[in-house]
C-alpha cells in the first residue's frame, strides 16, 4: 500500500478526535453568572442570615413548582420567590407557566394565585405569566459530524487492512487447532 494512503488514514483518524464541540441546543441557556440555587443552595455552607433567607426562598419556590405540577393544565413552570427584608411586607413571587386551559387563562391564573397565597402567605405580591406551550416543532434535519464519519470510515479501512495482512502472514488462513 502506498505511504500516502497511510498518512491520509492517520489524518482522518486524527480529524475524528479534533472535531469541534457539539453546539449547545437553543433551549440550554448559557450561564455567565451563577443563580441563587448555585450560590446558596448548598446546605453545607456556613449559615448566615442571607443564606438562610435565600434557602427559604428556594424551598418555597420549589414547593410552588411541585404544587403547580399537579395541575393538569400546566405543562411546565418556573417560580422565583423573594422574601422581604421586613416581615410586615409581603413576599414577591414571579411564576412563569406553560398552560393550556380549556376554561381560559383566568381560571388557571386563579388556581396559581391560590397556591402561591397558601404557600407564601396572603400578603404575597404575585406576578403570574401564562404562556401557551409551543406546538410540536418538526424534528431538526439529520446532520452529520463529518470528521467523525471520516474517522470511522478510516478505522474501518485500517481494520480491513489488518485482517488482510494477518491472512497473508499465514498461507492457510487463521491457525486451526489440531485434535
């Protein structure tokens, strides 16, 4: 076999490992700064007043999300709770939900407000954003990672060459056991 073919095969194998990283899907947010859960969610941190307040906020937000998941009209939800500095003030709650309501969005909004008031308190200032869930988008077209495809083809080529050379070394093919 020609030495150029060996070099070309080596380049193909190396190209498979040197391909660019798979791009993130559009639904995966790129994070520049950590959010509250990443900063204060670890219970092993030394407790501070701020940390305990944030852990309470995170716990309430998760509890609201779990309660909203029970409602059949809601497909997804994301909740943020901010407790006030003074106990006399009401907490602020932002709930963003994907909901399809046959009765209309007002009936869902009332149920969400009731859940928020029950978990956070009656003084809570709730902002509820209701979005229609996206229609099922068509599947993205099949795309090939060309360096990977070429690398696999190159490995197959060299595996075939290896078997061919192994057979040439022994005139009768692979050795047989003698009984």
